C-alpha cells in the first residue's frame, strides 16, 4: 500500500525493497482487504502512517502474535528504507545492553531527515537505527537512493 506517493521510476529504483518488479501497488482510495497488503510504504513522519499501522495491527489474523501480516518501507528525503516491525513487547532499553548500541530516529519528516544524515556520517560499525511508528518500534534494515 503506497501512501508515500512514489512515481513509477522511484518504485522501480526501490523495487527489491518493495516486493520486486511484479508488485502491485494500491493507494488509500482503492478497494482492498487488509490481508492483501504485503508492504506499507509511507513518508517518515506522516501521521497517516501511524494510523495505518494501528489499523493493520488490529487486522492481524496470524495465529502467532509475534508475526506480522505486513512489512514496512519508509521514504526519508531521497532514500527508501525497508523496516522490520518489532514485536509488541520490544523496548530498546531492554533489548540492548547499553543505550550506545542504538539510535532512535525521531518520527518527524525534518528532524528525522537530519538525524538520518547524522547517523550515516558515523564511522562503521554504527549502532542500530530504530524508530517508532504509532504503537510499534521499527528497525531500519536496507536503504537505497530513489531520487
């Protein structure tokens, strides 16, 4: 489900993060069932994404409550990032031995972009990059330039 509004060229550039070239995209006005959505694609900081995450998690009909019926991808500036949605019990301060092992990206378009660029200038190995979208934490996985 594309609520970021990427054009065909941007979708093609990030296709390996968005389900491959055969992926079909729907937008909020289209008719769909929530179980048909594989990836939620949104702009980092978009409040509609927080609401959609909540709705998607309400429609979770998987038997294992730690599995998710969707994956997520976020557009931040000129980059597209795949995100790993964390379990409902996940808390960074419990999952990591030290606060130095992770960085939290603010869920704000401008502040998030600045924090991302700051993160990318850090020497590797870098800490884990985390963020929170509505009720759930996400971990940043792969990123690619799309513009």
